[in-house]
C-alpha cells in the first residue's frame, strides 16, 4: 500500500485528513492577516514575499475574487517554512493577550467606578486613595459628586465618563485596590 512502511505497517506521512486540516489552518491564518491593518502587519514577522499578496487580498472587494485571492495567499503561505508561520501565530497570540489585558483593565476601572458610585462609595474611595496616595483626591471626589448629581437630574453622563477616564489613567500606573488576585505590596 502506498504511504505505509512495508515492515511495520505504519504510515510514513500524515493522513489526507491531517493535510486538509493543516491547509485550512493556514487559510484561516491568511484570513486573519488580511483583516489586520497595515500598522498591525508591520509589527508581525511576516516574510517580505507574502506582504504583496496580503495587500492584494485586502484591496479586493468582489467576493469571488477575494476568495480566490485568499486561496492563492494560503498557497503562498504553505510554501513558507513552518517556523515562519509559527512565528506569525506566536506574534498574533501575544497581540491577543495584550488585547485581553487591556480589556481586563477597562473592566477593573468600570468596577471601581461602580463601587465609587454605590452605597459604599466612601469606603471604596478610602481604599482607592490608600492604594494610590498620589491620586488627586479632590478631583475624584468632585467627579463622584457631579456624577451623582447627573444621575439625579437624568442628565447626560459627562462626569460619569470623565470619572471612568480618570480611574483608567490612575489604574494604568499601579495595581487595582479591588483586585483580590493582585500580589500584595511588601
């Protein structure tokens, strides 16, 4: 039989199904690359010979032409070394982790804002100011007061958003006081 070792009966090469899965994986990677902006592509370790094919695929608007160009891009990518494709996947995974960290930081700022706006706002403010002694306490208290006033009067949440921005900037410089998983300062 073709593809088997005559002595042991083991397969010598990957199965057709495995080859197809690998090809579809490269096609999906190509679609991911095409969806990225030029700045994001510049940060990735993409071989120079693939960049024109990626740009050409991004330029296409017709569905059929774009699909054919995706397939051609995948074919060109399969000609690359596995190390090059793995390096691209690793770089994309790191960007994904950075995005997840950024989203988590936004969620922490939202939780802290909600805590400051809640019933135990004074305790949350004390905890925040203890964790961040360099914070502008007067500005934070004024923003919380203005946000409460906006809520009472059903006005647009301008101070609410400004409080969020202030907290986001403050948390970017240090640890979140409400984060139980954060390591304790020694």
